[in-house]
């Protein structure tokens, strides 16, 4: 099969590598791709928010499967147009992608599906926000209702900071915010593959959103992740399918907007059991890489089965016993004001560390052909090891070989898990 992957970040680099490893795949095309993806796939500079351009590219290469990586083209309806043109598409329709596109809509669906989640107030004025903050107390959780590229959430004890973020969200056109109950407990990512009717879950991962060691500082798109979670309750993935993903998929089907693709379930493991923090309509970055890096079942065939309504016949997923750790190398100034255009070197040496793959997140070639930074998060260093300690060691050994002036790297990814210091609840 030929596969077209849409996107240009580390998520898409990981998807391309996983798809290309499937023995049924003859060729992978990426649009627009990046310098790292270019080593594995044919990269074509196409605007992935232009559905007609994407369809033309898919026709030109006679692809069998279109995989939509980022959230923006999903919400823009690219999957709908590709499906209408006769292509198998892994990625939800624009209507179904509103599970990520609107926090308020997601809460409405959760309520209808009786999914365990925190209390929430949808607000359109600052007065409503203030009232919600009073009711729900601290820590304050304030979320932009729409897409914000991982920057739409503030969790803070400061009422002033919460109100400033709310004002920023409300000042947008049709701005709305969701003020939520804070859910105490370790956070977990569970990625659920659906064909619109059936659901299978990948093994859980844990993500690290804050910029600084010890989970301090501003929220980011993610600074690292690992999987599996030895400390998590046995059967957690199956429980999330039964209590969260399947009821949500059933509710979306009932509404006439079947969800085909990956439903990211972001959880807090509270003392009262797992509760949903948020849904996304695509694989996470970097937690998605950690989750499917250990999958031994053929990845492209799994996505194709979901895209064609054949997931029920795919069989149980097979997993390696290894551990995966991802460490993000970010630009100087990230996430407030990331600096770009800095040389990035040492990648060949880093990739020679056993078990390591270096994924490009925000890179480009300058006019001389040299690799330079082109975004806030520049590289994701993925390491596989026979245990968590070995995977962590390999990841950080590789990171130490990469040179990027002013790079921001967390040094504690998966450290508490390695030390056995994670407890459930809060």
C-alpha cells in the first residue's frame, strides 16, 4: 500500500517511520514533511489546510490511505473531502473532530455518554469566569474553548493569572472559555483507535507538560513522555475503553457523526478513579510516540483497518516488553518566545546510541543546506530499552550529543517512575 501522511512535526515523523516499517507498505508520501521525514518519505510542499490540494496529491500518487496528523486540517474538514474523493482516511470528520475543536462540545458529549470527568463551566464573559472560579476553587483550570496548539490551558493558584488567560481567550472572535474542576492525581495518556464503531486502545503513556524540572513553569506542548506505566492499575487501557472511549464513540455514532481515527483520552488517576481531563482527535506529541513505539502489530494495517471499518477483525494488538522514553529538545526562550534559526548539530552521533531514534519536530534547512531550528520544540529523542532505566539513560546520552545553543531540556522525564515514587490520587 501507499500511504500519505499529512503534517510536518515530530508526531508525523514518528508516524512516517512506524508506517514505513509495515511490510505491506511500498511507499510513504509526506506533506509537507520536514528534513527528518525526508530521509524516509517523499516530502511534497503542499498546504495541508487546502483540501483540494491534498486530494490532488493523493490522486497523483494513487495512495491507498491518508493519515491526517495535526488537529488543524481535521477541524478544517480535510478528512471529509478526502473521503468524498474515495480515499480511505485515518482521521475524523470536521464534525467529529470537534471533540478537540471545542472543549465545551467535548464536555457535552462526555455528559451524554456518562464519561467520568471534572465539573466544568462554559463562560463567555469575565463575570461568568469569576463566578466559576469562586465555585470551583483552586487550583484554577482555565481552557480556551477552541484550538490553541497546546497553549490554551492555564493551571494556576493565581486568580489574576487565571483571569488574564480567560480575557485572552475571550478577546478572540467568538471567544469562550471552560473553567474546570482541578483533578488531582498523576496524568495518563491513552490513545484509542476507532473505526466509528469499534475501539482498541494502545498502551498508556505519561506526558510532561510543564517546561521545568519538577513540573514547574509554563505549560508546553509536551517536554517528554514514557511508556509503559508499571505503576498504573492493571487493565487501565481496557477500563478506559469500557468507561470512556466506547461510550464516547457510541454517542458520536448516535449523533450521526461517527469518529474514525484516534481519540486521545487525557486522564487524571484520582482517588475516585480515572477521570477525563480532555479529548484530542489525533496522536499526541511526544506521548503518542512513546505509546506506539513498542507496538509490534503492523501499524499501517491497523490504521487502514480503522479507516475502512474493519477494526473488529484486526485481532489483539501485540506489544514489545521494552520501555520507551522520549525527551524533547526545545529552543531557547520556549515556550514564551522561542528563538529560531540556530544551528542544530550532533544528530548523527545521537542516532548511533543503541535504541535511539531522533525525530524532527521544528527543523528546516537554511540557504546553505545546514539544519537549523524552526520552532519551539526542535527535536524529540526517542529511546527504547529493556527496562525504564536503560531507556532513560539512552535518551539522555543521545540528548547530550546534540548541540543547540540555549536548548531547553527537562532532566527528569520518567525519573519518578524509575524511582518508584508515583502514587495514585492527590
